[in-house]
């Protein structure tokens, strides 16, 4: 069964505003997750410039031996990415769904400040539901 | 995975959660009344409504993008059409028409024949300078500032040409002032290059 290892949200300036890991594989401490987030932000930017494809919107998938990294960037510049077991399916749908949850439970919370770290319990709860393995499979249908 | 097709304003409107229209209209009315009491000056109320709209717009844009699946617009004309046909429909339940384009394609008017915000409103003589729906212009200004478009008139849809849209939104016609429709003029004042304007070879 394919598993999601961790989920990141980075704001348009490259700051990590949300990090969550699921299970033991690939667990990182705070410093490492911050480093990965800003590294990914820069790599994503560079990939847009280097791409031979016109109007390229940046890396969407990084495949490694031990993990896949799927990235989705909204038109407002916020990036959502998951690190998961190689070959995990339906991650595009999952990221899209996480974006919707973010607009519903984070941006609509009047006490959330834009571009700041996300601390919203409702978001955490609905996210936990979405990331459950069987739910991810449902999203693909 | 192929990109998901953009959804029509009607389809989104049918699927999102809605509130009672009167609750919405009366809540907005109460806010405007309270602002008038607190700020006293009509001009200040206009400014405050615009600022509130801006604060809403910068958040609302993400919900719009997440639920409508629209992709990046190729020019300001397409942007205006999307706001009028999908944006207004999704959040207000009405559609606007886009008219009065200037020659450069940077200024246009959004005309609302029907506006749920003003269902029961009659402006008293003391509030003649009030733009009752100024929150709407603020929303549009805020929302557009958060997204980037391709620089108008430039060939090649390259990321180098991506700019964020600064707009000015002003009311031209207002039914509360005796006009036959609501018309707001949206003017693209500045396109600010965003993200990575730094180049080594410059």
C-alpha cells in the first residue's frame, strides 16, 4: 500500500508555513524541514527558468529511489508538496484537495494571518481525514 | 494527469454552500450602518469598505482558483471575462457584463444589472457621497493583486513576462444614485514583475 510520508505548504516567498509527517519513514526535524522547503522553493524557481518548455510552471514531480515528491503551485504562488512512497497514485488529486481545504479552513479563518505559519485545528482535522490511505484512493475516482 | 477543465460559474454556484440571501444583505447593511456611526464621514466609510473588500479579496482569490479550476489568463480581457462570468456568479449569484474597453485593452467596465447587496437599500440625503457597494471594488482590487498574468502585448507566454496586476476600481454608475445599473471601471494601472526579476546578465 502506497503511503504519504509528509506534507509541506510554502508561502510565495519560500517560507515553510505548514509541515506534517505521517509515519516513521523520512521523518525530519524542524531545521531540516525548513531547509527542504526553502531549497525546494529555489529549485522550483530555477526549473521554471531552465525549462525548454515555454510557460513552464515549475517542477511537478521529483522521483528518487526511495521517495516521490509531488508539487502543486497555485496561481497565487503558494506551493503544496507531498513526499510519498515511490509510485503513489492520485497525489495530484490529493494536492488539489489540500488546496481546497487550505482555502476553506485556513484562509477563511479570520484570525489566520496571511503568509504566516498555519495553526488551525479544523485544517489539521480535515487534512488527517484526506491523507488516510483509503481516502486518497477515493479522490482519484 | 490532464489538467482539469475549468468549471462554469453556474456549476460552481450550484455546488458551493450558500446562505440565505436576506441574511447576507442585512448583515452587509448592518456593517455599513455601523461604519457610518463609527466613522461619521462618508468618505472615510468608502475608504474603509474598500479596505475591507481588499482584505477579503486577497483571501477569496485562492478559494476562487481552487474551486473553479481556471488556468492562467492570457490577457486582461480574459481576466475581466472570468471575473464577470465565473467570479461574480460563484460568490454573488449574479453575472456581470464586460463593456467599454479602451484601445489598449487595459480599462473596462463591469456592469451589474442585478446586485443582491442593495436589495432593500434606499440612500438617505445625508449619505449621498456613499458608495454603498465599495466592498466589491476592494475585493476585485485585492484578488487581482494576488495573481499574475502575462504582460499585455508581449509575445511568448514565458515566465519572464509574468506580472502581478495592480488595478484601480471606480464606480461609474450606481443604482442607489438613480442610475440604471451598477458599473465599475477596472483599470489596470501597473503590472509589477513578480518573483524572480533578477538576471545575472543584466
